[in-house]
C-alpha cells in the first residue's frame, strides 16, 4: 500500500488533466462573457435601427 501511495504521488498525468480542465473552463467562461456582451450590443443596435427605419417615410412608385 505504501508503494502505491509513493507511485501515486509521482504520477503527473492527473495534474495535467486538472490543468486542462481548468483552462478549458476558463476559455468557456470567457467565451460566454464575450457572447453575452456582444449579444447585448447587437440587440441594442438592432433595436435602434428598427426604430430609425420605422420613422422613415417611403415613396410608393406603383401608385
């Protein structure tokens, strides 16, 4: 049992896995933050554009 614990402490594969999980979680979190920020800005711009376009009068050339 003592040899198993010594061998387990020397293994680094688990530590590398934990590093990758942490890095992946950080990248996913950053991506969600960016999408949320850009999404809000895009929604605001679309709303403003819709308001501007509805206020513009058009000419009907078919009449």
